[in-house]
C-alpha cells in the first residue's frame, strides 16, 4: 500500500502549493526531488534493489542512461553553466522518477491503481476548468499554460475511452460518456489547435477500430454511438470546428502567428545544430544560444526559452549522439507496444496507451512538455503502464 501512496504523491505534484513562487517549475522540481529520495529509501528498505538493477538493464533505460551521459558531455560546450546545471538536475530527476516507477509497479494490480489515479486527477483537472469557466477566468486549470493543459487532458481522454469500452455496466458507460463529452468541450473551449487535432484524431482512430471489431460482435453496436455523438455534438457547438483547425494549421499555416513563429524557431534550432553537430550548445542552453539566431526577430527583448519542439531542442543542445539516444528511447517503447499488439497480448489496453503516447509525442513536436514536471510525470505514468502491459513476465 505504501508504494501506491508514493505514486499518488508523485502524480499529485502539479496540484501542490507553490508557496508564493511565480514559476511553478521550481517548486514542482523540489517536490519531485523529495519524492525521489523517499522512494529510493523505500526501495532500499524493502529489499527491491535487485528489481531496480533489473530496470537499469532494460533497453529503454539503457537508452535514457546514454542520453543522460551525452547531456553531461554537452556541458563542455555550455555557454551558461548555471543553466546547464539546473536543466541537467531537472532531467536527472525525471530519469530517477522513471526508474522508481518501473521498479515499484510491475503487476496487473498496479495497472488498476495507476489508471485509477489518472482518472482521479482528470476529474480534478475538470473541476479546475469548471471553476474557471464559471468565473470567466482563462482556462488553465492547474497547468498555467493552455496548450499544456489541453494536451494533458487529451492524453487522459484516451484512458477514459479505455474504461468506456472495457466496462459493461450501463450506468458507468453513461457517466463516462458525460465526462468525456464535457472534457471534449473544455478542450475546444481552451482553443488549443493542437489539442483539438489530436483529440479528434484519437477519437476517429477508435471509431475505425471498433467499427472493424463490430464485424465480430454486432451486439456492441451501441458503443459506437458514443464517440459519434461526442464528435458531432462538440464540433457543431464548439468555438472552432475540426475542419477549420486543420485548414489553419496545415493548409494556410501563415494565418496563425504561432505557426509562423514555430517554423522560425525550427529553422533556427536546425541551424544551431549544424553549427554545433557533435556536442550541441549544452543542455539547457538553447535559451541562451537562440539570442544569436533570433536577434533580428526579437521584440521587447523577449527570449524564447524553448524551440517548441523537444526533439529538435535535444538535437541542438546535446548534438547528434544525444538526439539519437533520446529518439531510441521512444522508438524502443513504440516497438515494444507494437510487438505485443501484433501478438494480440493485452492488445486492447495497449492500443489506448499507444494513442496516449502519440498524444504526448505530438505535443513534443509542437510544444515543450519536456520542460514541464506535470507533463513528464504524466509520461512516466504512461510509460510504466506500457511496460507492465507489454512485459513478457506473468502478472499477478
């Protein structure tokens, strides 16, 4: 039971007080460090060191360990060593938290607890949005950023859909339908184009999946009504429909200043990599190096802390080897899921987890979830669920 209390407090970090701080990243990182220390103490006291060593030997963690190594090496090129140190220990904190989760949570029972925690915090997020809607405040809930909040909501909706299709009780289905519909409305109200796109894409994917599945079990026909109604209703009454979102994002990208700025950052990030291909500019130092590339476009001396693409930023900051290690980490997770889906082992839950992972990756391609403790803890929980359900070991 203690390990579930530990998991709860890890996932609750985003909802903890800021103690008067303006930037929540600092307080969240402090809480994360404390939880890591407590967790490693618990692992040691309960004799789980062999499990921890086993986790360190897995391919995914070896790839992440290589990424940490190349981060350290990139420090040789860091313009600002203070920024390098801060970002290194923040990333190392994520690394430690991932090891903790993979060490402690390995069974089917653990899956149920982690899924339950995710749904609890989804409810808490929606309560926050509801209060902000009622009081006419910006829709940020506990995230302090509309895009971060929208993508975390979109990610958790994949888990909610899993519960909808797994549970047979009509009352629970209706309840989940109402929660999903409201959350879907909130994502549209937030007006995050990326959040709207990935939510609709996930929903359409599962529509197609269950239409194919209905060929074998036509008694489930009522299940398909839920996503259809949710998609049609929200698109009819939301402030921005799906087709216009696609058009503005992909067809006429210049219609949105955010799109053109991102493209500018991507070009600058790639140019920075070409100038420093081996070691990069130093982990955490893109915000410093970007001044050189963005000087002519900067307004009011505002410096962009992120390139709005985590993979490109890793490429620019840690060089080609750090980028490869980071990319391999994600590829190994994808390959593990796809292998089990192909073997049809736990394939249904893994499909939902795969779509949740796709949501995170899409977020990483246009935003900066790697810089947010909230997003990283959600990813860690997701990777742990994938690891449990794609493991070759028998679950108990």
